C-alpha cells in the first residue's frame, strides 16, 4: 500500500463522513454532490493540519510496514474532517445569506 493509496482512502473516508452527516443531520445537507465536495476539502484540510502529529500517509507506511493503528487514526480524523467541514460550510452559507 503506497502513500498515494492511503491518501485516496482518506479522501474517500472524508466523503463518506460528510454524506453520512448530511443524511443524519438533514439541515446541514447540500445534496450528494455538495456533501462530497465538502468531504473532500474537509478531509484534506484535517489530514494536512493534524498529520504532522504522526499519522500522515508517509508515517503510516514507514519502512514499508503498515501501522494499522495510525491508519485507523488517519481514517477517523478524515471522516471527522468531512463531517465538520460540512457543518461549517453550511453555517457560513447561512451567515452570508442573512446579510
């Protein structure tokens, strides 16, 4: 498993997290396409921001061994990033529409 594959898996997990949040919390949903876009950007932002703590894709495959704990942590942060991005984007949209 390469770092690129782990990055793509993280992005997919962010999309799933954002779409799941959109289904559960209907007032924050932008539809499937909008939720997916929010999931991609949220996932990338969170992994790039918090990946320096040691669960970025390169740290996961260090010495060509996959660290499962770091991979699971990466996927959890990616999913939460997609969900939080969806909520923040919807709040920003609502705040801009009030003015």
